[in-house]
């Protein structure tokens, strides 16, 4: 019979801030990579042999801030009925139409900066992005400076790359539901507005294609007047319509220099629009991850201006896939023989996956909640249009 490890358990925690001390020596881990596996086994042993300590650890995690989906739908519909609902659209809304991801967009723009034969430029730009993984803001700054210094229109180049793979006629259950929510400008109930961080005109195209008349106004700069009965669509990061002539009003937020300008000019039209919408309305974030530093800053400002009243907005987030998490954990441990032997140190792999998932979800919920944004978890993105339909039809 294998000899049990001699593990010294700490005394019960004195407060909710005391976490178990597993005597893990970080320097030793740095010297010996095999110690990573030993540490994991020690972690599993600890929780198996001391269920109280495990329960204490779980109890000390940040508390879940989520509410039931039914309650979220009721709250959103209530704002919709009061005409205080704003849809905030991120890149995830346009991806299914073939809009390139941020990384692919940067890669395709980088091709034009490499003075080589075309297929060589394609290979080099992909290798550069894959190997060096440049910071998107810094890469954006470099690309803007490059095209401006070479007397090229940066916005025109981005537009060419943006629409090169787009299929606007593709069916989208999500965008179809968004269009249905937009059909009542001038009537009641009605959306307050749409705020989008996308450059493309896919939403406008879908609105034009519908058989119902939907008055709207795309707003992407100062001096654009919104008439009574028109639904405002605020392109706060810029707007690049596919076939219209571009002007100075079509400048886009792309690189580091744009973000610096937004930080310094709090009274810019796009900053004011976002702060007002975040402060005065209920916003539902769709296809957004809340990682943009300026959006986080503006949400903070709006939250402070309204007296730190939280749980006012909502965001859809996809639950972590346990299979994917399991594969990542196995790769991190890099010791398959441990995972295949449940008796080795009492390792309960499934329980560890469950614990890590719990930590991840609470981390995400609390981060969003710190900006006044409530998380609505979905198992798959296909659930979002069904939830929006229930909200629109006032069904819980």
C-alpha cells in the first residue's frame, strides 16, 4: 500500500479572507517543472482529505452575481416597454457574415506594408502575426501611420479588406431578431437606440431589405441630425459603408493614437453618446466581451454619475466548454499518466474541472458587475435570438 503524503493542514480560517496555505514554493517550481504535477497532486490531496477546507475555499470565492434568465428577460422587457432599452452590438454580431476577426483584419492590412511579391507578403504577414502576436492597439497605430505616410487612405484600405469576404445576404437568426426589435420607430414600444462598435453597414443593409418601413439614421460624427421617429444607430468607433463615398466623418477608432485621443477628449460626440446611454438607459451587450479599455472607462464614469447603482445593464456570455477546459488542463499538466490513474494521490479530475469552471464564471460575473452589467449565461450563441424574442414578446 502506497505511503500517504505527510500534509500539514492549516488551522481553520480566521476570516473569509484567509485561504489555505499549501506551502507551495514558487522558486522550486521554477527550478523543477515536474513540481507542477506534484503541486497539482498536493492540491487535490488537500481537498480530498480535508472536505472542510475545500468547502471553505469555495465559500471564500467571490459570490455569484447572476440572476435567473427569466428575471433578466422581465427586467429587459420592462425597459423596452418604457422605451429605455439600448442594444449595444460588438464584433460577434457581424462575424457570421464573414467579417474578418480583428487578427485577420490586421494580418490582411499588414500584407500591404510588405514590399514583396504578393504570395510572399501573405506568408510573411501571417508568420509575423502568429509568431510575434503584436498588441492590436500598437499594430493599429503602426498601420495607420504607414498608410498616412504613404499618401493612402487608411479608411479606404480597411473598407476594402473588411468587405472582401462579407456575404450580407446570409441568413442570421440573431440579426433577424434584432431587426424585428427595430421595426417600431415612431410607434410604441420602441428601442431608444442602437450603439454599435462595428465599422460595417450590415445592420443597415438588413433594415433596408425588410419589407416593413423602418426609419433609421446612422450616426458616425458630429452634425448628423436625427429626426423624430428615426431610430439612431450610433457607430461610435466609426462607419465604413460599402458603397458610399467616405469623408472626414468616417474616421475610425483603430489604433493606440485614437484611444489616446478619446481619453483626452471626454467631450467628443462618441464619448458623450456612450456615457449618456450607459447612465440613462438599460443596455444589452451582444457580441461584446467588455475588454475594450475605453468602453470600461466610460461604463465606470456612467456608473459613478448615477450613484453606483449596479445591475442596470446586461451582457450575454458563453459558458466555458468543459471539454476544451479539460484539454487545456491536460496540456498544462503534461503528465497523462497522472490523469489516467484516479488512485494516484486521490486525484479527482472532474471535480477540479468543476471547481475551475466555478472560479471562471464568478470571475467573469464579478468583473461585469463592477461596471453595473449583469451576466446572462448561454451554452451556445444560438440561444441569444431566442432570448431576445422572448423579451420582445414579453414571454418568460
